[in-house]
């Protein structure tokens, strides 16, 4: 085999392993929404207590993003990635044995700590394994595997809960995570892709600033992302209880969430395509408007129609992020993108961590329906922010066209509107 074919083989294997990690960890995060009603019954919990469970899990996960990314730069990705996946799997095994609210909380904190390693380290592995020409496609494929986990794990959990108990389901999910950790360790060791080069490490340690050349635009973009994540996480926390109040049996909640996540996977692709045609501003306004309308329909429609509408609601709910991710690079220097993305993701996950607690507090004090309406209205707040991005996006597009003109001596390609 030639060196080129060997590198291509390693890149495919690396993408497969990183995708497996993304599938498992994102599956673990979203399968919690299936478990919430069952834990509420088993431990007699209020919605505020349920919110604390999710907040603790997501907050620890978010805090771990930047430190784990820096750890991977210095010592390599393989060992932290394997240990993090193993830790999350063991935490789900522990969930099958918990008997009190506090032990449940501790197990979820440990699971969040383990899952905090996945996004920065897997992204780094994929980016380094692929040449520049194929990197964006590889990262897009890696990103999609997370949505597969969001679909597969809730569906699997719902199927197992219908036959066994939630404890046996947690045990099974934990064993899957432990097996994934062992597989990842073995394959990455064979591929020898675990360590960053000394040159890359030395370069990383020399970066002393964030390289954001459009601070206002980056702040607005991040604010849209934060609001979007607040709405998404808040709605996901409340949706199972809305469905149960609408006469859906507890054991069927997982199937309903799977339908929502199937729509979410499709929404990432569709909104991404719309962003190319309409531009970021109009894509955000469209997706957030549909999100607000979709959330409100859950309170109005009968159960049968609500279940049919869930994939459409999921597409709008999950689609905004695909319009936002690509715009981060418009506002930061090339050699600072990793840190800017780390900051962007950290703030978004922090918002996801705060949303369940806020939703639970509103539900307990003002009622479930009022909390759902408040979450829906949060999506509206992103629209004026999206309009504020237009001048900065126009400047970024002009800078890009000028750079391309210098390199190619003129480029007449059409660009998407703002």
C-alpha cells in the first residue's frame, strides 16, 4: 500500500472511532430525558429537583470542554478519550443501583464529567487525521453521528423499558459505553493517532489571545447560540411531562423523543442548506420562528397530532445550530479557531445546563403550561439579534472575497445573501 492509501485508511478508521464516541456520548445525554419521568415517580421528585439533575450533568460536561481540549493538546487524545468514555459507562452502570436522590445526582455528575472529554478531543482527532480538502466533510460526518446517538439511545431505552425496568436499561447502556471505551482504546493504539506532535503542542502553548477580530459580532452570534440552547434544553426537559399530561404512557415517552430527534437530524441538514441559499440571518429567523410555533402547538394539539408534529418541531429546534457553527470562523483568526470554538461550545453547554433548572422552577411555581410558553417566547428573542449580525457578515464576506481575489486573481462565484 502507498503512503497516501495508508493515510486515507487511517483517516477513515479515525472518523469511525470518533463517530462512535460521539454517538455514545450524545446518546447518553439525550437518553436522560427518557429517564426523567421514571425517576420522578421512583424518587417522588419535583420538577425543580429534576432540573437540578440535568443542570448538574450538563454543567460539569460544559466546564470540562476547555480543560480537556488543552489536556489533549499536551498529552494526546487517546487516553483522556478512553477514560472519559469508560467513566460515563461506569456511571450508567451505577445509575442502575441508586436508591436515593443524592446518589442519583452524584452518578449524573460523574457521567457529565466523563462526557466532557468527547467533543474537543474527538474533533481534534478527526481534524488532524484528514487533509484540509476533506476536513469539513469529515467534521460534518462526525457531527451527524451525534444525532444518530440522539435517535438510537432513546429508542433503545424505550424498547428496553417496555420489557425490563429502568434499572436494567441503565445497566445495559452502561455496558455499551464500557465496551465502546475498550474498542476506542484498542483501535487508536493500533492507528497510533493518540498524541499531538511536539510542534503542534508548542504552537498551542504560544497562543495568548482568542484572536477574535469582530468581538461584537462574535458576542451576538454566541448570544443567539446561548438562547437557542436555553430553548432547546428547556423544552426537552418539559416535553416528556407535557406528553404524559396529554395521556401518553410513561413507557412510550422514549419513542416520542426518538421521533423528535429524527426530525432534529434532518433539520441540521435542511437548515444548513437553507443557510447557503438565504444567508445566516434569514435561516435563523425562519428556524427560530418555527421553533416558537412548534413548541406552542404541543399545548394546543391533541396527542395524536402532537406525535405526528414532533419530527417537524425537532427539525426547527435543532436546525439553528447548523446555521451558527459555520459563522464562527468569519469572526476569528485562522490560528485561533480551536479556542474560539471551545469558548462558543462552553457557553452553549452552560446555557443547556441552566435551562432545566429554570424550567423546573417555573413549572413548580407558575405551572407547566406557563413554563412551556416562556420557553417558546425565548426563541423570539434571537430574531433581533440575527438582524444585528448582518453588517458584520457582509464585512466578513467582503474580506473573504478580497482574499480569494488575491489568491486566484479574481473570483466571480456567487455568494449567499445576507
